[in-house]
C-alpha cells in the first residue's frame, strides 16, 4: 500500500470527534515542534485507520527521550526503522513510501 502524505490528517481526524472514517488508511502527516523541527510522523494505521504518532530521529536530530523510529529524512517517500506494530491490528514496515505487512 502506498503511504500518502497529508497536510491536514490530524485536523481531519480531530474535527470529526476522532472518527477514523474521515481519514484514509495509510495517510501520514509530518509533525513539527514549535521551532519547526520534525518531531514525528503521524500515521493512519493501514489496518484500522486510527492515528498514531511515531516520534523520529534522523541525522542532526537525536532526541534523548522515549521510543524513537529512525527516519531517513524524506518527507515524500519516508522510510522508518524498526517496524511499526499496532498491536492486534497491523504490523509492518514503511519503506520508501510503501507500507508492507510483515
């Protein structure tokens, strides 16, 4: 499944009382902190459509707290490592903009 970049994924989800019917499975949004630094990729689960934030580290950005995914820095065709595991729903990889199940 191709991951699709969205600029309003979080807004669509929240504006409809957290209703997953208003987001497309596999959509993602690049989330920035107040200083403009990319902090996470927010992904709509390919299995159920729920939203999950995946905090990232990448060259030049190494936050020290919490679970982090390594990100290649590509906002259009992202790769994350390790795998994404939405327990009981979907487990797979995001590589070069493609979501593949394990």
